[in-house]
C-alpha cells in the first residue's frame, strides 16, 4: 500500500469515527443545539467519505492510464 492509500485509509477511519460519535450524540443530546452540531459533523463525515472515493477513483484511473501507456510503448 502506497503512502496515499495509507493516508486515505486514515481519513476514512476518522470519518467513520465522526459518524459513530454523531450517532451516539443523537441518542444522548438533550437539546437541539447539540443535535445541530452533530448533524454538521455527520454531514462533514459523509463529505470526507465522498472525497476519499473520488480520490481513490482518480488514483485507479491514473494506474490504468500508466498501464495502458506502458503497454502502448511496448507495442511500438
């Protein structure tokens, strides 16, 4: 696993922890202000997950393009 993948995995772990905390807080928060805060946290965690997926797709496309280019060079 390269360093980028390792960092993305760590970011995914943080996003998952944020989601767990937001869910736990929903059950325990006594007021709406607290729920709003953890709702924002949940939204941010989902956004982080989307960006991780986008970056992983970008990395995969880059790997595929490199493989295609090297195969093209070998065929010349």
